[in-house]
């Protein structure tokens, strides 16, 4: 990891949205059964080495690449930028930060991109030039009741949320929510570029690792159908957590684990954050409604398990331990969880002004 210093003099790229993730999987057929047969993602291209998938409203080549490899990992977090000039800007920005950068065509359907290993150790890609494919928003005959319509966000695990947040905010991300305690420890934070709650988030823990990649459905009943379908397929053990409603983001959620253990969230109905003075929502770490609005237990694996990330040569990035306390340490007791909100009138969160 590169030491995070002051804001570079180079202009940060104008990031539009999270756009795709490249996962390394050990068995393409088993992964296809999960992502295509069970979850219904659309195949844009497939061969013996990789499968390129997209959601139903997408018009760029893919939102997810499944690439065959020996060990499960995350090869890249892909972000679309506003123009090809912003790809050049990303290259200059990260070179000034002292990060390794590479330029080229790394996957099918995307050209003249730049990949970097960012200061936190994550592999990021910035791109503009893409192949367009058919947008299937109107193809209701193909979608089915559990249709995944958009890639919504990433979630990254990193030991120092404060320094990681500073880096993302310097890059142009806007903080929308966070989780803190009275001692000033920040446990997690959420950041957006598009006008939703987040394009990526930082969860405090041993990292850098990938916590989850999230796809959106139109409505809650789409998520309930996915649960029913997985049950009918005798794959209910792939459900790790949920369905439920988050306090953070206010969204309805379901967490799944794919055949390699990569975590996938199915997500819907968060809120608009596009105004420049959109207030940050800060949650008390001791309020169990932050992670589940109904107060349900968060399973320990959700806090401890995450996917390895790779450097630009395909090697696993070393893990750094979190030195500050973790959410699991302060909220999970012998009974599985502890409900520690101070009194019944305390909302557990506060609204602040966006800086």
C-alpha cells in the first residue's frame, strides 16, 4: 500500500459510477449456475476462460466478469468516467500519488483503460470507451420475477476507515452515511458518485479485501422471489443473511455467498442523495438498527469473511490488521448480539451538514 499524502495537484478523474467487478472463480460452470441460472444475469460473452455478465438495464458490455483461476479473488473494481480525458486524468492522478498504473485493453468490451493499485491496495480500473450492447429493460419476457436490473455498489474492507475516507473524498466521492462511537472511532462509511447512497463503502476490518458486490432489483418482492427460488433449487445454504431492511441506506437487502465464497448483495429502494448539501447520516455503533432496521442479529461471518484482492500482476495483496475495535467486537456478545441503544427515545443516528 502507498502512504496517503496530501491531495495531488493533478485533477482527479470525473467518476460517473461503479460499473463492473472482475472476480476470479475456481469453477466456471458452478459460477454460471449461480449467477446465470439462479440469479438471472445476462450473458454477454463466454468462453473457456471467462464469462461476461450484465444486468437487465445495462447498455455497456458487462457488469461482472467471472474469470477462471486457481484461487478465488477480486481482480478489479471498475469505474466508468465521463470522458476519455478522464482516463488520462486518472493515470496522471495516481502516478502523482506514487501508485503503479497500467494502460491497455484488459477485458473484452472495454478499450484504452487504466488500471491502478490504489493507495489502499485495491485494484481499480477507470474506463470510458466501451462496446454497447442491447439494453433489456423492456424485455419482460426474459427478466423473470427476480430480475437484477443494475449494478449498485461495491463494499471494501480496510483497516483505517478515516484515512481511507479521506482518500475517497479527495478522489471526488461524497460521504452519505457512517457509523461511529462516542470515542470518535469510525467503523464504516458510505460514498457516492451517482445519486444513490453509495457506489462504494469502507467497512473497518483486516484488509484490503472485498466485502461484497451489490446488484439492485426494482422492488422488495423481487428479493423475496430470489429467496424462494434458491430454496426450490435446494441452494438455501447460499443465503448468508437476510432478507431484511438496513438502517444504513434504508434499503431492503439479501446477502448471498457464491460457490467460491464471494459475497453478493441483492439490494433495493435506497434514497436520493444528489443535492450538494445532502446531509450525512451518522449512526451510533451501539444501535443494532444500523445494520438491520428490525434489530436482527448480524451473523459473525458477515463481519469476518471477505474476498482477497489482487495486485496488477495477479498476486494476493497482503492483509493489514485493523488496530481499532471492530463492530463485531463492540456489538456481538455471548447471546449472538447485544442491543445497546441507550433508551427508547434515542434514534441511534444523527443528521449533519455535508461538508
